[in-house]
C-alpha cells in the first residue's frame, strides 16, 4: 500500500466502525465484555470518535492527492 492510499484505507475502516456502532445503538444489541455490560453512551462516544477520525482521514487524503499532481 502506498502512502497516498493509506489515508483512504484507514478512513474507510473508521467509517465502517462508526457504522457498526450506529447499528449496535439502533438495534439495541448489548455488548458484554468479560461479564460487564457496555453502556450505550460508550457506543455513542465511539460513533463520534470514529466519525471524526474518518473525516480527518478523508481530508488528509484530499491533501495528499492534491500534492501528488
């Protein structure tokens, strides 16, 4: 993978993770880790964090692709 493709790949994975957490919130799926039920606000926080990281990754991709020309 080239340096120009990395921001797009990582941003896409972050967007996929954000989408997964949205599905978890909408469907009401309970996450249990070692017997501990993960509260919904943690999933909501994860949605914001992963969406922000995806946005930054896509902005970085635009910057990298712009310098490539």
